[in-house]
C-alpha cells in the first residue's frame, strides 16, 4: 500500500540563509535547474502521492504564485500561516486536518531531494505499516556534506532514541498520521515535542538513508552545494 497524502513545510523564515531569503522564500531557491520546493513536489508525485498540502508564511505570495503555475496532476492545497507562524508541529496539525485519519508524508524542502530517495520512501511505508508507528528517515552524519551536524538521534533495530551522543541526522522526511499529533493541546509547537513523547515510549521508528545528505541551512552551504554541479 502506498501513501497518497503529503505535506510540504514551506512556511519557514530561512533566517540563516539571508540575504538570499530577504527577497526569495527559501523553498523557491534554485539548485541546478529546479528550486527546492519543485524537487520536493517531484519526489512526492513520482512516488504516487495524489494530494499535497503546502503551508506558507514568509513571502507567501511568491510560493502561491509558483504553485498556481506549476504543472502537476497532484491536487495541491495551500495552508495559510500568513498571520501566525505555527512552527513545524502546529503547521502539520493545521494543514493535515483534511487528511482525517489517513497516513501522510511530511517533507522539509531544505534537503536536496532526488529520485534516489524513492526506495527509501517505500522502506518508510513498510516499517510504518508493519509496526503501526510513525517513522523518520535518518542519515548517519558521516554522509552529510555539512560536517557541523552533531546528530539528532540514534537508531537501532528501526527504533529511534535520543542519547548524550547521537550519530543520526533527521533528513526532513517522515511518515505519520494525526493520531500522534492531536494529543498536543497547543496552537504553536514543534514536531520535536511529538517525537520526544514517542521516544519516551519507544514508539518512534526510523529508516536509515544511504544517500549523500545535502541540506541547505546557511548561505555558505548553499554556495558550496551550488558549486558541485549537481545534474537533475
């Protein structure tokens, strides 16, 4: 069974990417011939996703205009956070209400997504359906182009933990459903609150990615990745 719903988190301020993000929202920054949002949408559509929610806040009108001109068979809906930025958890809680109890992917476009992640999306689905638990795609920090990452998690037997020393980075791709979000009684909150609750009960699963990890989090890293001449 493949997941047909997804959300793309495109509301962030991109503060560490300034001055690039003063006039262009981070999801619309290009690497090669495609911008980050387009890469995320292509990944999801190629996987068979049929319905995508995109939240917007910073320079929202530019993203809305891009989506209105974007050619796709996928149904795309905007979740507007112009008046109040809801953070990752709050954004997902608001945006995915129309999915009801159906599972969905959540994608952060800060990562340079490519077709190489298709099989790993299938692995996320396999673990999710086998264990009936949310699942994160993680990558060992040794595969990251950015060597400053200290690690977010550890991973053993597909169970995620947080320890004093952590060797795995969250790639920005996860599979979950609203059962694991609705219990937080806040409007603005981070997905880290959801994950920490799940980790405390050994209920957060993970899959290890084998891809080289390219993550655009600073202007310096953007320039470094751009020089690699990545071909789409």
